[in-house]
């Protein structure tokens, strides 16, 4: 953190891995954050001499080279909820049981399974979640009736849901009742809503890839650390990504 320019309070808090910037703003609004003994305003700049407390516990600045930050790939089982709220039964934090403070990047619905990334790096979260950055997410989908060519074509061209039309995407048959879909968009429960519009019901939904991260042989409920090569590739891919939101963040499918 530069002692000359300072850092916005919500970014300072999110960089520690406590929560996202949006959640940090909520903590500030709820007067759960104190800076040098006083309740701060949204947009407050934090400098190296400032002391920041959240719920009475001090949070410190993180290393600028990100050497102290955590990056995980997790194969989320069905029934696990992607929330950091520990009072929620089956929350993803308790399910993983990591010793460091981390939070999920995006969501997968409770009845969905598969790949999700977790981290303590707030900057990575903000970049990956922006739909305009066109980062690919791939899913295997099982539905309740045979997949027709007409269905696949309509899914690929775009479907009207939530007051908009989904972006064109890549859809391929995988079996009589299965197909794969690659999205660069993240509308709320997008795949389920798309299928429902076309008269289909999703019976199984599994995310197998986010950008260059793949499940591979990772079994349900297992997690692994992101490799140095994966992290280098990620940083290169995000180098020109914007942080300003123009589209909704990734939601559960």
C-alpha cells in the first residue's frame, strides 16, 4: 500500500481476505468498522499509519506482491452453500476447513456442483466477476427430456430471461439428456432459467471449468492450491480486465 496515495477502505478490507469490497461497504454502513477509533465514511482513504478494526478486531495491510494470499480450486458437492456466513448450515467455509480466511469467487447454487475458486485476494475477485471481461465458464448439464437440435440452437443463439436476451454461447450435445455449455455471462440461475424458458428442467448441473482452471481428477468435496503456472496465466489474462462493473456479477447456475 502506498503511504502517499492511500487505499480506499473497502479495498483495504477486501485485500485482507475478510470479504469482498461490496460486503466491506456493508460493514462500513453498519458501523462495524472503526478507523483510528472513529466510524469512517464510505470512500475513506487508508494510509500506512492508520489502524483499522472490524467488529473489534484489527485487520492489517497485506503484502503488495500477493505472496501471502490464498488461491484454491474446490469441487463443490451438491448441498454446500456458497456463503461465508458461518451460521448457515453447510456453508462453503466450514466445508473446506482452511486455516486461512478465504471467500468464494462467485457462486454455485446449493443444488449445483463442481468447480469454484476461493481466495483471499479481493482484486482477483473483482476482475473475474465482471461479465464484460468475457471469461469462460463451462458446465455439464443434464435435463429431464431428450436434447433436440432445435433446443441446442436456441440455447446457443440466446434466450430471453430476466428482462434481457442471453449472449450467444457455445452449446454441444453430450448425450441423449446431456449437453455442455460455455458461458461468458453470469445472470442469476442463468442455465436453469434458459432451459426452463425452452420447456426443459435441469436435473443435474456441474461446472467443470472457469477460464483455464479445470476440475480434472479433483473429487467431489476435495480442494487444491492453485499452481504457480495457473496463477501466472490468471494474472496475464486479467492484466487488461476492468474492475468497474457494467454487468451483474456471476451468480449460481
